[in-house]
C-alpha cells in the first residue's frame, strides 16, 4: 500500500518548517562528506566554489521540502528548474575534468548524508514509521532524478567538447598540410590543447585499415577531416603520428598496406606527406616492370627511386632516348633485353650474379648481353650512356 506521501498527503507544517530550518546545516554536512570521501573533490569545494555548491545543495533540498509541504506535484519528481540546475552541474563537472564516477559518487554520498540529517529532523517531529519509510523513498527517488540529470549533462558536455576538440585537431592537421604561418599553427595547437611533439611521421593507410592502425600509434595522432585528392575518393586516409620509434612502428604495421613517410620536425609535416604521396604513386599496376609491391612501404628505402621519379615526364623522355635501340625489337624480346641490361648494370657485369637475379642460366645472360651489345655498340662504354641507362631503368 502507498505511503501517505505517495497519495499526496503533505507533511505537517511544523515538520516542514523544521526541515527547512535544518537545510543550511544539512547542505554543509553534505558538502563536507563529499570532500572527505571523494578524492576528486578534495580542495575543489573550498572558497567561492564551495559556497556555490553548498547553495546549490541547499536549493535542491529546499525544492524537495517544498514538494512534500503539500503541493500537487509528485514529490519524487524535481521541478524543471532543479532538473536544469542538476544538468548544468553535470556539464560544469565535465568541464572541470571530473569523471562521471566522481560525480555519481558525490550524489550517493549526498543522498546518504541528506537522508541521515533530514530523517533525524523528521523523527524529532514525531513522524510515524510508515510516513518515515515513505519519506525515505521520496528522498532517494528525488536525488536519483537529479543525479540522472547531472549524468546526462556530464555525458553531453563530454560529447560536445570531444566534437569541438576533434574539429580543432582536424583544423590543426590542415594548417600543417597547408604550411600555414607558424603563429597560426601555434594558435591552433593551443586551441586544441595538443602538446606539440618533436616530430611527425605521415602514414598513408587504406581506409578499411585505418582503425586497426590507430590502435598501435600514439593517441595524439592527427587526421585531416577532408579527403585528400591524391589519396583517392575515400580509398586512403592520412595519419600524422607524433614521435615514432621507426623500427617499432614498422614492426607493428606488418601485413598492412601502409606507406610510411619520413620522420620530420613537426612543423614540416607536409614534407613527410608529400614524400609518402609520391611513394604511393610508385605502386604501379600489377605486372608492370619494377613496380613497388604491396605491404609496408618505408620511404626511407626508396630515396633513389623517389628522386628518379620526381619528374615523370622527364623520366619518360629519358627512357625513350636511352632505350631507343630497342625500338625496332619485338616487344617480348625487348622486355627480356631490358630486364637483362638492368640487372647487368646493377651487378656491374658479373654474369653469375645477373643470372641468379633473373633465375636464368649464365649462358642465357651471355646470349642476351650479346644482343644488347649489337644494339648499343661501343656506346655501352660511354659513362654518360651508362648513367642514362641506369636512371632510365631505375
């Protein structure tokens, strides 16, 4: 059976008056208990802030006392103003850096102390046992409503501040990629509350692998919000990773199709991205000669090739000129001679090494190089011709 309070029967006016008179003391003891029992609030409720919190506790309990004094509202349900105040309190606690656990612990302690103090006053006013039990239920239900509202405010503030900070970090990443003036970058760093590292390293990652890669890199990694045209239409994403230990990073990326740019001073992050982007372009269509394979691609291992391919048009013109003697040869034969000439140049004419690299017999190498000498003649002894061929075939 419902208690009299649940049926809307109000407490006697004298009891309500006693409860209201006790509110300042109840609020003070509640705040003291929170300070003592919740480490996050140690030292936080002194001075003006402490006075504000005490006043808020007193107002909340005063609102409850008003509801049990005979109003038509359900005394378990706080007023809209009390709910809004609790919601704002939750948001403020999130902005202050206190966790949800600390906030709810404060409410639990507050409920316990408030009930202890209010029930003492009620007992002194000779409230019968049934009414006292109903009164206890109402106190805890009322505070549960307030704590739920504060928890919602705390969650909403974290979500909102998280979105704001994420946008600020994205803006910082774009400023770095745009090579914005240093003062603009430093202002963005301060706004995003992002501690600048010594270095940044660009990683170009397939979109479907980005989440997995993010689990093995620094949480302070930057990621631009917008897709970068050079990375395809959402096919890949760019990550700017702070202060990597390169060997450990490369080991953690095994079996990932990641292009790893150079590690550079953090304000020069665009340099790392540019080199990673150029390395990505070296991954030619499958089957093309000398294409870079899939897997972890460390740009530090590709410096010569990156230099050679820095001007694709010039490289194409050089190939056309240097390999002109092959123009009249059947395509399949030309491809084999080109492959053999490249290996011969790289292995400095050591026939057995060339054969091993091409998985052919040394006599095959001798035969093919005989054809090459017929096509190029004495020019193969010209250092400039040799240089052009090395670069053309790189």
